[in-house]
C-alpha cells in the first residue's frame, strides 16, 4: 500500500481493501511498516503489526500499536542478521 492510496494511512481502508481482495479477514493480515502511521493503520484495521526498526523510529518499539518489531543489523555494506522480537 503506497502513500498514493486514499484515504492515506493511518486510515485502515487500504488494508481492509487488500484483505477483501485476498479474501481473508483483516485479523489474519500482518501490516509491516516503518512508521507510526503504518502500525496505527494496521491496528485500526484489526491486523497484527510489525515495525521495521531503524535509528529514526526506534522510539516506536514501545508504542501501543506495535505488536512485533524487527531489527536489522548492518555492518558496513554487509547484512549480518535479522532479529525478530515478539513484543
């Protein structure tokens, strides 16, 4: 779902539209994103939310709309590992 979808996130309509197109209930969808609007849209739709953590959004790990967060560790140009934390 891009920012061009209207109404934009955090409105859940985009996620609900996708869930309907896929023929699944929204509570079986996982919204993955890197912003408060992403996780809020997911929560508003009834989906589970995954925050992709960066230095800029690390403060959202403890946000009420973040169900799970994922940190990616990168050293130089080499990606070494992903760490998934169930919150």
